[in-house]
């Protein structure tokens, strides 16, 4: 058991020692380790890592070994065409039987590897990025027939292909990555407003994007190696003038704070049009949902204040926003909101107990009552109370004092949600506890 534990420990220890065979350094800044930085897999290539240097100034590869025989080679396409590194390019330091070999005078586009006692180790591939920097020539925004929805970005650049060869001669390309960033507007439903931010996306030679809702400049950066080495490498487009538009309806019902609209008539709403930067014209239309071909009313302007729905039914509120016709295209966007007004209903109780803990007030149950008046009479027909708000009621007082127990009469006159005048009446029992 002890022997097994020792062997496992030795295996783990040995694996950790040789997990990284070579140490590379030099150039301007830390070399870019392709597998490490980009998360790429080099499994099956025979290559430990691909390194990109920002110039080969002071660039070296170090390798430590206790082997009796150590030789160094470089190859262009496979181990089959390896060339031995001359001793003049190798320096050696030894401590306690372990030697560190430092290889200098590196060449761009080669794989380097060591042989310990005639056994080839994995290789490292070396690239001088300074010899292969791309040239960013332009970033252009181009409109097509679908310009109100989409925009095409075209990139002009010159670049070398970056690649390496596996130890058995297979060629692998190293992709260059470029990014483009630009200002955007997006609707924030929580805050009921457009917010501005910066969008960044990867791009090669062209990319189709959603047409921006605001004027912006497209900034092209890259590749990722220039970014890594902090080499300034950016190209900007001319300012793009937005033509795409987007609109949203913000509706507030008077007397309600929960954001919901509709229910019982009369419903008075304030309508606010929220448009993106290029929105210039605002047109409102209100329809009955059963007849969307004919609008009930139409308004222009960004806001509609205090519009009242008095009749029951299902309604559609439509807002159309459009850009300025003087621009290169007319773009429009439509948003809608549905609103339901319930049919009228009214009921009155037949008793209540003034001053009690429950059922202490004469109040009607109602829906969609447009106009309302309720009058209370005593048994001799004398008016003792009147009110005009169906949400309120009678607390059983007359001239500041509770009335006597007995039968009283009410007359309700109202206009329903179809615009018809109605009336209803009945008796109400006032119950008092002494």
C-alpha cells in the first residue's frame, strides 16, 4: 500500500514538473501564449505552445534537463525536415547535475524542440508578430434596401495569414480577431426610457447589424495580438446619421399608480410617446378592436393628455413614429397598446348600520358608470343627502348627526358606458344599535 502511494505521488510530482517544458521570454512585453490566452487546444499537434513575440529583441527559449545528451532543433513544416541549432546559439548553465539551456537568435515561423538522449520532446512554435501586423484601412457603414432595419459594416484591411505546423506536417491557421464598437440606444422597460450604451462585437470583413437608433461612429480595433501588446491599432468610420426609429407608448391612468390602465369607465389616460433619437413625427390613432380599419380619433405630437374612454369595449391605441422626410429614407415604427373598458353594472345594498364596525356606509357596487348622482330621501320625501361620485357613499348622517333607525329611499341617476341615461331607486333600511 505504501509503495502504491509513493508511486502515485511520484507520478503526480513528475507530471507537474514537466507540465511546461520550455520557458520563453523577450521581445517587447510578455509573449502571447496562444493556447493559454485564447483557450485553444493543441492536443495531438505535438506542440506545447505557440508564442507570438512583439519583436525578437532579446527573445530566448529556455529548457532544463539532467539528460546526458541534449540537442536542439528547429523545423519549418515537420520533424522530418528538422535542422539542428548551432552551438553558437545555445548557452548552458549547470547546477547540481541539472543544466539549463538558453536558445537565442530565434527565427520567425519555426518550431523549436529539444531531444533528450535522442528522444524528441514536444515543440514550441515561434512567431514574430511585429513582422505580420495587419493594416486597418477602413470601416464603412453601408445601407441597403432594408436600411430601416439593418446596416452592413464593411472592413478594409491587409493582413498576413498566421499559422503553425504540427510536428507531423499539418498546417493550422491562427485566426485574427477584430472588434467594432459603436453607440446604441435600447428601450429600458423598467425605466420607460431609452438608454445609451456601447456595443462591441467581433467582425471579420463584414457584418450585418441592427440599424442603430442614434448617430454613431464605428470604431474598428484589433487584432487581438495588437490589443494584447497594447499597440495602437484603430480605425474609425465617418459619423453615421441614424434613420431607423423605434417608438414606445407610456400610458398613465389618472387615479391609478400601479401602471395598469382600463377597467371601469370613465378612464382618463395621459399618453406619452417615447421615440429614439431619429424619431421626428408622432401620430396617434385610437381604434375599437372590432374595427381597426376606422380610427375613432387621431392626434399628432409626442403626447396626448387627458383622453377619456367613456364607452365599454376593447380599444387599441397605436403610435407611429417616423424619421424626418428630409433624410435619405422614410423609416417608421408602430407600437400598440390594448385597453379594455368593462360594461356598466350597478347594485345598491338594502341595509347598512351607521357607526358600526362593518357595513357602516351605504355604497353602491358599480362598473363603468360615466356620470352618477345619488339622492337619499326620508319617508316624507325630504332630501337629506346627495353625492356625485360613485366611489363614495352615505355614512347615515344628516346635519352632522346619525339619522334614526328606519326605512329611507334612494334615487340613482347615471349614464352608462354606452352613453345611455338610466335611473334606479329603492329603499334602504338603516339599522342602529343602541
